[in-house]
């Protein structure tokens, strides 16, 4: 089997008013999506997804990286030789990312490719990726994420009614509002549900040390990315002085995972299958985390293909709970077929070959965006 073409589908959904997503990184006035399709001479097409949410202009750099960088290397390659592709093309593209000063972009583009290669293998063998990874799970538990900063109770209540008992709130923008929102959320869900907070790298060390005692009454299961992901020395100080249960990993790539895990900087490891290098690199990060006695809870804030890929790796990676973005997102919910809604706090894993999903072309056309 040979790769004959690489195709990208860029999408954009415009948000207004309460739909806009706000975090310490800024406000999203629209939401991006980018699917990658790997076509073969066997008539099998693999689906992948490249993280494209933030920054809001990231379509441009990813689109150019695929078509001017990655695609010329891949035409004619055997898509079933995943190890060989990583050893040659993957290694070269990572070096390009380092030289460019953009290793994250390189890994994110490779994520889309890797997911598509796994999808091709599953379709070729008539097995789901779950089965390729020797997992037999039927469904996965989820937590509701991206709550706040406004309307926290209303956002959480919708998922509470669907049986979700774990919630993550965005903080790091306004300390007083953060405490109010955490109080409101804890009152709604009671003392026994898991509550987490995501700072999105919004604090410096001084602020984190000031906030740590204020967070204690809420018994947070974790505090996600309290500091910039590459501020290793500050993270060491924060862990030593506060004992804060830190989660992170969405902004770690390659050797970053072992550096953070070896130093005890993560109590929860959160690789993102659309960012870290796809299913292959996700599984490596998960295995490392377990070697260091750290639990795995994948980061996910992407769209339908990434959603399916995350579900497929959950059980095999030993992950215990999956992130589920509370916001309305047609690129996740209606642009693919084969996924399921949340029910009783869980979602069913697609069971067809590969990712177990198909693209809904008519729906996708409503959101197609041409960056060039």
C-alpha cells in the first residue's frame, strides 16, 4: 500500500456572546478545526486531526506545514510502516520544528498524520484502534470541562443531569471571580464529586503561592497548568512549598514528559492525542507516566476526529477519565458520524474499523475555511 495524497480540511465556527470560550490565554471569538486525510492506492483513507484551537490564527501555520513540509515527504510511503515513517520522516520533521523554533507545531502536524496511519491500519485489518491496542472497553467515563468564567452553574447543571460527576473550571483570570465560581460549583455538586481547576499557565510563581491556600477549601482533585509549562524550576518550588496536586501535559512534547515526570512535577499526566504526536506518542507518554506512578487523564479540546482517537486510547493507556468540553461544537458533534452523546456520565467508544467514524461532508461544508 502506498500514500497517494494528503488532504486537509480547515473549518471555523464563529461564536457570539455566551458561546465564546474564555481562559487565561484570551477569548475565542471563533473555534477552529483541522482534519487531515491520508489517501492510499488501496482505496483506504485515514482520518486524522491537527490541534488548531489556539492561537486563533493557527490554521495558517499548520496548513503550510502540511502541504509545503510534510506532504512531499510522504507521497509513495507505505502507510502501514508507521515505525519506519516515524524513524525517518517523523524524525526529520521534528528536527525542522526545532530549527524553526516551533517544535509544538511539528508535533501537532505529526499528530494528525499518526492518527490517520492508525486509522488506515484499523481499516486494513477490519479492527478498531481499541482492538489494535488490545483493549476491549465499551465506554469511558468523562468529566465536564471548560466551565466559566460566566454561567458556571447553568453550564454544569446540564451535564449533572446527564450523570456527569466530575467538573473542571477555568480560572486564572480574576482571583475573586475564581473563588466565587469555585464556591458556586462546589455548592452545586456537593463534597463528593471531583472538581478540578485549569489555570491555562496564567499565574506566575508568586501568584500561585498566594492562591494555593485559597484553593484548599475546595478540595480540588487537581490544578492544571498553574505556571508556564516550561518554567521547570518554578514548578519545583510550587510543588515543594504547597504540595499542590498539579496536572499538565497538553503543552509537553517528546522528552518534555520524562523531564517533568522524573522531577515529580506532575501528579496527573495529560497528553493530548492531537498535539503530542498522535496515538503513538500518546501511548509512550502514558507508559512513562505509569512508570513514575502518575495517573493519566488525557487533555482534549478538539473536534470529532480527535474525540474518537482519544476514546480509542483511553483503556489501553490506563487513563481513568476523559475530558469532555461542555461547549456546543458542531465540528465535534455533527461533522462526524459514529460517536455517541454522554449518558450516565460515560460515552460509548466507536466500534467500527479504525477510528470507527466517518466524515459528514454536508455538515463540514457549512464550516469550511480556506486560510490561503
